[in-house]
């Protein structure tokens, strides 16, 4: 699968960086916070219509986003709070990016794109929420058509090539489809567990 190949390639970049950062004494939670602040800067750039610059900065923010977990494992400092903090900041980061996009299109009077941005952020958050709620009832649901990794790749590519409208037309329906897909996967897992009882 293409996304798995990209993930493997990305790990080859992240692991050496994590080893370097481990010498600095920066905590994994600190790395998470830096990644979030960079994403806030991405949202600000988008709101001011510096779309390509925002895309370049999002690549750097994405590296920090991937670093915290790798660093935690490297330092043997994986904690429940660290996982919670990282996941929460991821949601804030995604919402910040979409807010920047929404402001960008609102300034242009592009009402269709504003609506698409709203639908896309709802779908993106629901993808994460359905996974969290499934885990809350003891079911692991990591699958789905458009996970956070794929969304990040689409958003970054769209910014670099200044194709935000196209990205929104992809993200708005497919994020919500993925959320519905996870609802179905959870239902199927519940039914399967019921048959075993």
C-alpha cells in the first residue's frame, strides 16, 4: 500500500532526528507543544493567504508531530498522559489549519469553500472521535479510508500546489465517509463479540 511505503520512508527520516533530539533533553511533550505551535503558525499563514508558505511550514510541523512518539519510545518515556496530550493537540492542530483555510476563503467571498471547510473539519474530528469512543468500549478501530496520515498528505500537497479547493472537495465527503466507515466497523465488532458470548 502506498501510504505504508510513505510511512516507512518517513520513519527513516524521523528516527535519526529523534536520536539527535534525545541528546538535547527536550521532553516528548515539549516536542508535541512545539509541533502544535508550528501548526498555529500554519493556520495564521493560511488566514493571510500565504498558502504555499503554509504548506512548507506544515511539512516541518508534521516532522515534529511524528517526532514526539518516536522520542518517547527512544527515551522509554511512553506515558498515558503523553498519548492523551499528543492526541488532543492533534485535534487542535487540525482544527487550527481548517480555521485558517476557512478565513482564507471567507475573505474571498468563496461561500462554497467555506461550507466545504466546515464539513471537512467536522468529518476529520469525527474520524478521530469514533476511534476514541470505540476504544472506550474496548474495540480497536484504526482502519478507514482516510486516516489522519492521508489527510495530512492531501492538505500538505494541496498547499504546496495551491489547490485548496480541490483538497476540500476530496476531504469534505471522504472524512465523513471514513467516520461512517468506523461506525460500521465498530458495529460489526460489537455484533461479532455478541455472537461469541
